[in-house]
């Protein structure tokens, strides 16, 4: 007599584990969204995070991407023209010292990276840029005074 083994009991634990992993992944993505704040003039909102921002709704337009490359002691962007909108800025540290990135408008900080970015590492900052003039700068030590600032015009 030959017994047939039903594969369903072996699949259930795998399915349960897969669903648990999926649930944890979704929770992590939701937690990565960070908080939001608005500043001084009320026309720029920002969220900061060390990872890419998570989308929170279907009605949001996708963020434009921008790369800010920092070195000792300069900041450059991969785009010369910035239209107003939501941005996910990847900050790449090509220097030998720790750096960060702060976005300022009218003397008010509207966004910043979470902490220092080590040499060879990168971070991300999410920000909504309205039309106007902004300054991107490094707030560590005297880096800004040494040239780590860049005036950016948003149209």
C-alpha cells in the first residue's frame, strides 16, 4: 500500500512566513516616511530621512530626483534647472570628512539630512521646493564658511 502525502500542510508554514515578511517590509516602508515640518515663510515643507522617502498615497505626484555631491569643500548638483515640486535629494559624500546637507530659504532651514554623512557614504533628504531662491549648505563645523554652500534658483 502506497501512501500519498498531501503537500498542503507543508505549504502553510511557508505561506505564513512569507506573509509575515511582507507585513514587516510594509511596516518598514511606512516608518521610513519620516515626519514633516514647515518653516518660516510657510511655502516649503520638508521631510528628512536616511533612506528614500515612501509614497503615502496614489494622488501624490512622484518626487523628482536630484543628486547633491559634496567634497572637501564644495557642493554640486547634477541638474542646473530646478522646477518647483517634490524632490528626493541623494547626498553623496565624495570628501574625506563628514558632511551633511541643509536646505535653507530666506534664512530658515527647511530640510536637512539626518545627521552626518561619512566619507564614501550617502544619505537622502526629501523636500518640497516652491519657486524662489534656496541655499544648499553643509552645517558641520566651518564647512559653509569654507565654501560648502550653493545658491539654487527654483522656478
